[in-house]
């Protein structure tokens, strides 16, 4: 997206409204994507990303059932337009006793 004539506050307001998203599309580089384009872009790029992620999934013991559980938690936690940080999503995925062990090795930024 290219634009002109907007202030930083205008851009922040659009981001806060969800007009555009910050996401990883093909690699661990942040991209800004128009909200209306995210579905088709992810459908296009997901097969390649999933293939590249298989090694990481195996290294961390993330089998298909675990990945499905994670997706279910994300969908549930974001239902109704709610916003969650990465840490909040993780807390929804594991019981509290497992949370502290998992979270201790994770970055705190979201």
C-alpha cells in the first residue's frame, strides 16, 4: 500500500481499526497487508510456508493434533473481534501449571 498526505496519527488510526495488518507472509519479515487481501494472500502462500515450517514443527514436537489445538484456541480467543497478545493466546492453550514452563523461554513482545 502506498499513500500520501497522511499523518502518523492517521496511519495509526487505520491500523487500530484493522484496515491493514502486520503479518509474516512468506518469511520472518514483517509485511503490511490490506485487511481485504489477507485471505487470498495466505491461501496462496500457506502451502510453501507450511512446507518450510515442517522442520521446526518436528523439532518442537508440534504434531498435527497440537497444531489443530493451537488453531482452535486462536479462533476461540479472537472470536467477536477480541484482541490478544501472543502471551495471552499461549495462556489459552496450556493449563496454568504448564504455562510458566512454556512461557519462560518465549520472547515477551507480541
